[in-house]
């Protein structure tokens, strides 16, 4: 069994690995604050296929980031939500990533057509 890297870079690498799915960040943003159904995610992320969303949700469920709740009575009704222990820290992480993205866009990226000469 491989030893868990508990260094700073090891912990950061595990988080990046969890977030690397093509639709993972969009899924986490969509379910922030409330449970969602697959159909609700599909409406919020229209370019993602149901198959891709389901694969990402299963991966997040296996990593214990997301909980799957079967609320079926006679009709299939499944909701997904962030695990309690993940809700606050993941919300803070997403906020920081959004702030970093805004800073990157305003400070680092050049507007189209305004490239500095090399």
C-alpha cells in the first residue's frame, strides 16, 4: 500500500486530483448550498452529458465529497449534496478560486488585441 504524502504539496495535489474531472468544479458550484438532482445539474451544465455528470458524481461520491440520497417512493428520485464535512471548506476553496480567477483575468491576462511586443 502506498504511503499518503502528508506534505503541503501532497495535500494540494490530492485536492487538485479530486477537482480534475472535466465537469467537477461546475458540479460542485451548482450543488453549493443545496441538494440537486441529476436533471437540475443537466440544466445548469447543459454542455455536459448525463453520462459525464454521472461519472463525475460517482467519483465525488467515492471520494466522500458528495452524498447520494435515494428518496424514491414509487418514482426514481435521487439527490446529491455536499458531505457535511466538505460543505464549509469546499465553499471557501471555491470562493478563493473565484477570487484568484478574477485577479488572474484582470492582472495577468491581456485583453484580446493588447499583447505586448516581445
